[in-house]
C-alpha cells in the first residue's frame, strides 16, 4: 500500500486511473468525511477515471492514515533519531482544527508535485476543502462539495451532541463488526436508499479503526460555536466555481443547510438529489455522476 509522509505523519494514498488511457489528464482529489476513508470514494473515482486521474487519500488519524505505515514503521526508529528538534515539535503541535487538515492537503499536493487540481469532498471533508479553496484558490480549477452546509450555534444541542459523540467514539469494541446486520443498523441514520454491503462494512470498519484523538478532535472543531461563526464567511469568500450536492433526506447535514450555504456565494451552484441522504454518491450514483459531469462539462 502506498504511503507518503506529510508534515511528519504517514498518509495513505492511491491513484485510480483508466488502464486503457495513456493521455495526460487533469487530477481530481477526493476528500472523505468524519471517521471515514478514501474507500467509499472508489466507485465514484472509477466512474470518472476516463476523464481524470483520481487521487484518493485518508486524512490524518483516519482510515489507513491512523498510525504507522507498514513500510515506514520498520525504519521509524532511525528516522526519529535523525529528526531535528524543530521537526519533532512540528509533529507534536499538529491539531485537529479543520484548517490544519487544509494545510495537510496543501503539503500532500506539494509532495506529489501537483500544482492545480479539481476537488470532490464529502461532509467534514467538504469543510476542509472550503478552507483549502480560500487558502489556495489558485490551486483548484473547480470543486464539488457533497453534503455540506452552514448551521446556527445552539449551546445545549451542541453540548448534547459532543457528549453523545464522545460516548460513541469511546465505546468501539472490535467485536462490534462481528454482530450480524450491524452494518445495516450502523448506517441506517446515514442512508435513505440501500448501498452495497461492502460499502456499509467499509464505513463501519473505518469508524472502528479511527484514531480516538482525531475522531474526537475533528468532531468538536467541526461542530462548534467557532465553526458556526466562521464557516458562513468562508462560503462568502469563495472564488472557485463550486457545486454543492445535498441529499433530500440527509439527517446529518439537512439540505436546507446546503441551500443556505450556496446562497452566500454566486460561485456556488446547488443541487438537491431526491431520495438520498448523507451518501448520495453511493445511494444514487447515476444521478450523482450526471450532476457532477454536467458541472465539470464532461461529455
């Protein structure tokens, strides 16, 4: 499995390319959401690989980027012995603020020598993408935000969410994945339509393996009073052509939040996909890809 060291942390990444094509194509980068991984973007990437070289990666603390990579772990002792105090301090100082993940993305693109890309980001990953778009607008041709939006701060609701979320993240025994039909029960809140069992199981596995500090840290920073205050301004500042795709029955980020966010900028087009929830790209891939292709002006 390919790994690359980004800001001192090993990140899993992979390329999805059309095996029959030898032409140079633009690159589209896929960013997953909270407690997920690049795995649930694979089918979408394969469908777009005729027109794009698709880069998928697992964000710091999630998926296969939640610890030491198999190859680099073997030489970590040597690498650490050669690391300068400044490098060690930089790694230790990394936080779970969304802007830090946007900086991670910039460093990843630098490491892979990618100057300008397209983005397709989901949920919490879409918030990371918005920050990246405003930090580095010159590096993105177009962006797709899947299940994103703005929300109003509610102290009691947020406190209850953080408390419940903390319990959920803390109680994640590995044997949970062995319970019959647990994948269906776990994904029920996220879906309106059924998705393949392999996708349900992959998301459950990703949730169970997510680093505790990363899962808690990103949850608290993404759903916070601070985020509720600054994210509307981030949408207003967008200068990159952007498509925001919402699921009609999304309980995590209701479409009204997406519509409100899109209204903040004339650079953002809004599409609501009927009969889908928080994973429209998996629940109705045909309609989702049709909207994406139309926005990207693909034949």
